[in-house]
């Protein structure tokens, strides 16, 4: 079985800051981590490999410095790592990102593509489904568990608003995983050592040939008008009250807003 896992390197949300002048995230000097949902996706791929045998390739789009993260992925047990890196990719929104990733995948052979549900620096949950649509393959999102894997099909549990449903699909298929689906394993020494001897495959748009009109900042239909962080004021009021009194205080505070809604 051939599995591709989509991985994103994201800023640690506890360290995120917004540039007040440009409205964009400050990424320089900010600690980066592997997106939690994507790490759950990698763990699911590794469990399939442990049980049934598989070749796992991870793909990330980003700058050259993402190579350090890719070495980590080899340490977890990935067989191959790919970095899509080109200046023309900069500023891509979710659709442009999906176009870039699908441009790489369109000529590849695979049974399964696994991605995290969403990235913690965007929370859109759009990239996985968009890639499936661009590739014209089946997709199941919000997967909580991979129940059964056979040569011809896969059975998964999917979370909905009010229940868990079990679905089966033939290959090829793209799944998006929830971070709660599993507990990612630790890297092991052998994989870490072996990883330093493995090549990181780097592909630019010269290899992908994605249309420039559909990638990068200029090719992104989503335009961010404004971003801001909520200013924290030291002017606070603390009251020690009973639950009943707390409800009364909240209702009184909301009265002006309720009147506005009624109008």
C-alpha cells in the first residue's frame, strides 16, 4: 500500500503574534511545531504500516527551513519526505495551497492520502477536501478511527455533529483525521539515525507546473482585509457571588445588546 501524508509546519499558537501594521502573522523567531491534526494523520499511517505493510511519503509545502521538521518525520517512521518549496508559492491561501499539493500528487500512484482535519494557524479545514476534489477522488473528513483496512477498501469512523458514523470506501481516497483520533508515538533512535542518511526530495514549481495564475498571493481568491488581537485591559472587576447571582449579573450586562437585536 502506498500512503501519502500531508503535513504542515505551524507556529506554536501560544507564541503567535500579529503584526499590527500588516495584519499578518509574525513568523520570524516564533517556535514552530508539527500541526497536531497532521501528526495524528501520520500516526494512523504508521499503524497501517505496522499492521499491513505500507510505504509512507510525507509532503509539506514551505521554506527550506522546514527540512528540520521533515527529519523529525523520518524519525517517527516515514519512509520518504518531500518538500514543495518555491518563492512563487508564498502567500498562497487554502485553494492555492491545494492546487500546489494536488499538482504534485496528480501523477503519483497512491492508495491513500491522509491529512489532518485542519491547521491550528488557520482552522479552515479546507485543504484536504479541496485536494480530493482537484484530484477527483473519494474523501471522508473528520475521521476518528480507521476500523479496517483491506486490499480493496477501508472502513472508518467519522464524527458528525451528533453521532459517529461508520463508512467504507474503495481506493484511492483522502481522509482527514482529528487530533483526538490517537496518541502519536515517540521517535525512535534507529529511525532518527537512518533519517539523517535519507534524501529530502525538494520540488519547485518547475517540476509541478502549477499555473501561476492559481498559486501564490496573486493567485489566491481569499483576501484578508484585517486581522487583529484582542487587547487585554487591566481594568477588570471581580465579584464573588453565588451561581444565581452570577446569572443575574450576566443577564443585566447583556440587556443593551438584547435590545439592539430586538430592533
